[in-house]
C-alpha cells in the first residue's frame, strides 16, 4: 500500500488545486483572531484589520479577522465529500483593546458561520490544556469584581457535511473493519473532554516559525483521524503550520493535502517527515503493547474475552475489532512538494499469536 501527501505553499482561501467533494476529513487549527502574534498575518490579508486595531475597535478587528477565515471554511465545505467531517481546533481569546478587556469568542463565531454554510454541528470536544500554574489568576487577585477566570481549554468543533457516511461496497466495508480501533481506545477518545493531552512546546523551531506557530499535539490529530476516517481516505489541513496533521495521516495510512502560506515552514516539514517511519512503527508497537496489557488485566478481573483478532491472534473485546490491522511504514520518498509513503504488504508477525 502507498499513500501520497501534497504540501501546497499557498493561501487556503482558494483551494483551486483540490477537486469538489474529494476530501474525507479536514483537521486544522487556524490563526486565532485577536491573538497578537497573528495580527500581522491577518493584517496582510486585509489592511482594514490593522486600521481597526490602531483605532482600538476590537469588535471590528475580530469580525474582519473571522471574515478572512470564513473564506477557508467555504472552501473546506466545497472540497469535503457528503458525510465528510471538519474538525476545527480553536481557542477563545482575551485581550485588552484601549481601555476595554474582554473575551472574543472565536469558537462560537466560527460555529455560527459553518452552520450557515450547511454543516451539521456534532458534539464538540473540549481540550483541557492545563498549561497554567496552580496559583494562576487574572486581574485583581483576591479583590472582588476585578478578577477574571483563566482560559485552560480549547474547543475542537466537529462538523459534518451532509448525512451520515454510508459504506455500500464490500471493499468499503472491509476497509472500514481494518481501520477499527480498540474498545479501550474508544472509551478514551470519544469522551467530550480530553484532559490527557499536553500542549505542544515550541522548542526546536526556528524563531521565524515559532513566532507564528500554534501547533497542537500529534495525539490530537492522530485520534481524530482514527475516529473519523478510513485507511486510504484523504485528510486536509488548510493551515498546515508545523505539519502535525500530515504527520498523523502518514502514521495512519491516509493520504493528505496541506496548505501553508509561510514558506519558512518547508525546512521544518522535511526534517520532521524524515523520521516518520521509525516514529510511526514505534507508535504501532506501543498501541499493541497497551492492548495486550489491557487484555491481561481484563482477563484477570473478569475472565476470557469473547473474540480474537484474525490478524494478530490476541483477544479483543468486540467482533468489530477482529479485522483490525496496523500498516507498518517501510519507506518515505520526497519529490518537491509531493511525499509518498510505502507500507508493508502484510502485518508484522511480532504480535501474531502472542500468548496471553
């Protein structure tokens, strides 16, 4: 099996390179309106944004910034298939403009616009980042009426285009079965609060890109890809940044397309993707190890499980997990902005018929 990954250095507000209804899942974290480190980026898209900030008109600047993002959400809707998902990781912003300190609700503004496009809103995920110290506070400390609650979470909006995705052919049904995840993983991943993911530290990045990077952790996009897409599907990230969504697509046997307006990220992409083979295979091993530990503990507490993996020979909780298959990476090939991943033709025998 092979997958391809295309990186397009362009503004994602016009994805002319992507055909209508050709993408299965979109995952991104856009520049956050009203966070100062992205003022310059937004100002280059529309000079009126810079003028609004200079005139201390925060409400106008907020709306104009979101109107720039609206262009991308419209393109996302166009390129998604019916039944495809859009996942937007976005945080709200607190900022003082002039004499007024207030919250700018990015997640509700984006959600309202996307629903207007025709998306259906599904239950969202709160990513609780826990990046602040235990004694954190904003404002006047212990004096009433002048302190503010700190923001320790971000929103992962989950949107669907059209009705529920259908799997009609035998090939589609088998691909879906092979893309399954473990029962115990589902119980963690499908919670509406994720408090076990830490924010990504911006170390090891050149200052040119660190100053405008808001990267989310690998595990965030890795989970969403496993939850909402099948092997061989196409994943889109219109604000690629440090390439985390593409990296996750490579690790899960999906194709991907990423848009990035800043060419300074290119060198970082190339260095990061060079190690994806070893990283992904170690990740597969860790997931299998974790499953075996879960099985051993479950058997000790509640007895034998009722089903067995057809590929690996170990017990699984449900019939839906019996076809699960992990595609180990063999090789990565670079050609300009197109990257190809080759996977093993058959699963490793390392865990097959493992004794429990």
